[in-house]
């Protein structure tokens, strides 16, 4: 048998251990505490409280006796049938092609097959189903009633009650039919029979119309009113009244609501805390549960008295509610009086120190009546001219702080989309103030720059150079134009082909022979592009493009936007 690994103890230690266990059993010593802080019952045998050696238990515990496997949740929850999670508006990749839900594919779809699925129409996307997983044990997997909704059994009861009602109605119709047949027979036989025969026929009719007492509706028998029943006596049948036994008694609290999940009734204390009929009209029910009495009357005061006794006992005062109730009640009264005095004293101290602005200061008349004697002048636009000068709002930033010898604040000057100082008109935040001299120097520099620009603009002469592709406007000074000789060579122009992305000049003359050869070469090049296998390897390529070759390329080029391009070939 597996036993716990017990360290070696001397005889004296073993004797002390036995004495400690006996003291714990007698209640003289506190019980042993496990790892979770729970007390261990000292009457549990050692072979049950000691853990096996292979668990390596360092402290005493009862975890090895508890169920270590996690309980499955099949008894607490079940599949939420028909629950939906998310309703998408557009089709998502990987969703069902028929309805558009992500929780199943097209083969498992339970909707009707659509003419065009949600994948193509992108409309009427079905919501995603709620998928749940449960960890069931052996019995849970084989429980045929697992997940059964007991509320559905009410339909079975309704069906059987309807069947019984139909059976009673059918039996009554049969009895009435038999009675009619008897009446018709009696009328056919004649009226020559004696008086005794008539009495016997009437008794037979009464017996035929009697309904079995066992089939009487139970609701009529359970009624508090009188119940009329057939009392059979030796002298003949007679009808009497039998009173119900509960006619002068209230309905028992545990019979008000027979639902198992309703308010709990404790048979030992005969208490029912909650209201058994919470949905009923409060004006019609006479019992609302025991909790309504716990917070009414002197029950709340008694509760505060108990709490005060517990708190006073914890703080070292000799008080006990059950041992000396009068003393506890007297101390509670004294405690309330002292508490009120301290509260009023604290309030008076605060009022003396800070005052009471709510009661001492009177409300101004302009607030009460909405009028004042202040004279305010307005202009035609409705703006205030005089009489009510509005105070500027205080900013959260530092105000009137002058740095670096400035006499105005940063931001008092604005020019050319830049902030600056108004005293020196500088736009640099950390600059040192230069005063009026700095303003004069800045203005002189600005005037000098404007005069230089004007003088330079007046001394320049525009000269045009004509190039084959475009015109260049060059500004040349008048001093250089005076020294320019007529016999000087023309300035070197940059060589630029007119065929590369520029407009063709009007005076351009093309050679017809060179143009014909260029057209042939362009046709050969296009044929080679169609079949590159026939192109030879000794191809000589010239990177210079002449005007004739460019014209041939433009003539042979196909414009894809041209509506007549299909008729060219």
C-alpha cells in the first residue's frame, strides 16, 4: 500500500505530535490548515489525510481525496439552437456559395438552393451560426435526454387535455342521444301506463344523465366554495353540501407556485425568502416572501443593533447581544447620541471656518428680476459702444512675459505669413531686440534691394535666337551689345533633332528617294517583328535617325484610337 513519506521523529517528538492531535480533537488547539488556508478536520484518520509518497506533498492537504478530473459542462449548458452570431453585408472569401455564411460550405448548407448563390449576387447574405463544442464524459455521450427542454412537455399535457375534453364531449352527446331515443319510445307506446311506471322512467333518466364523480374537473373540487355531491343514504338518494377543509385557511406558501425553479422553501425553518409569484398583481397576493418583513418595521433597527454589538466586541468592549441584550441596546443608544453630537460639532466647526455661502449671501436683484440700472449704448449693427466692456479671457499660456530686451510679446507682429515682435519687427523667436534702429536698417535693406532689381531690369535688352525647334528668349546687357560686331561668328547652337518628340518645322524639306527607301526599310522591319526566326545575325544597327526615317515611321504607325485602322491593310 502506498504510504506517505514521513520524516524520522524521536520519541519525544512523536509524543508531542500525539498530544497535539488529541488537543485538536478536543478543540483546545486550532485545527491544521492546508495549502489553500482551509481547516482540516482532526477526526479524519491518518491513512486518509496523509498523501501518497509519489505526490511529493510538502504540506498537509486533502487534495488527493478530491476529484482531480475536471467536471464536463454537459449538465450546465447545451447547444444554443438557432442562434446567430454575425450578419455580413458582403460575400466573404471561403463562405458558403449558396447562402454566404462562414460556418459551413455549400454541401452542408440547409437553405434551399438559390438560382444564383450569394457568391455571385452578393445579396441576402445569411448570418453565421453559433458553433459550440462540449467536453462530454462516457455517460454524457450516451445520455438520450441530454439537452432536452422540459418546457416542451407542456405541449404534451395540452394535447392530452384536449383529448380528454373531446372524450367527455362525445360521452355526453351519446347520453343525450340515448335519452332522446327513450323519450320517443315512450311517446309511441301511449299514455295508458300507471303512475308508478312514470316514476321509474324518471329515475332511469336521472341515472342516465348522471356523470361519474371521478370525471368531474379537478378545478371544481379544489375550489374553496361549496361542492355539491351525491350523498348515498339507505333511505334513498339525496343531494347535500360538503365544505372544503381549507375554506378558512390560507394557501400554504409552498403551494402557491408548484414550479421546481420557483422560490426555495426550507422545510426545517419553514421559510421562503423570495416571492413565489413575482409576476402576479401585488394588490391581489397576500404573501410576497419573507424578505419583505426583513426590511420593514423594527427588523432593520435590530440588524443595526447586532452589527454594532459585533463591531464593539471586535474592538475589545465587553458586549454580547444574546448574553446581555439590554446592555447592548443601551450602549447602542449612547453611541447614536454621541455620533450625532460629533457630527453637529464638526459641521459647526466647518461653518465657522469657511462660512455658508448658500444662506448668508443674498441673491442679487438683477438675477431675481432680470433687470439692472446699468446704461449700455449700442450702434446700429447691435455692437456695444459703451457701458459694458467685456473682459478679455485669460489664456492658459504665460502673458506679458518679455524676453531678450523686447518690449512686446512674441506674436504681436505679422508679416508675410510669419509671426514676430512688434517692437523691432523681427520674425526670429530667440532674436535680441534692436529697437527702432533695427526697423530702420531692415527698411533700408529692403529699399536697396528693390532699387537694385529695378536698375537691373532697365539695363537688360531682350534678344531672340531662332532655333529649328523652339525660340529662346535671352536677356543680354546693353554694354555687351555695344561691343558686339557684325562680323562676329554666330553662336554655336545645340544640335537637336526635330524628329524626337518635337514639332516639325514648316521649312523642313524631305528627299523623296530617301523617303521611299525609309518606307521599304520600315516594312522589312515590321515583317521581321512578325517572324524573328528569319532575322539574320549580322545586323548592322545605326542609332542616328534621319527626318525621312521618322516620317516613314509616322506614316506606317497604327493609331489604336483611329476608327478606320481596320481598313488600312
